[in-house]
C-alpha cells in the first residue's frame, strides 16, 4: 500500500502544494497553484 502525505500552504493569492512519501521524502511540489479546484 502506498501512503502519501499532502501539505497545502495557503497564501493570499495562491497556494503551494507538497506531496511526501511515507519516509518523508518529497515526491512532488507545485510552487504556485492559483485555483485548488482545478487539477494541475
């Protein structure tokens, strides 16, 4: 089973998203996301 942890930091005009694996290694990072409802 794959476990992933998602971190979302909300800013005034955008958000940043990081995805970590079970060991805490970053496997994906979106530096600027203007619309959280829209898939990247």
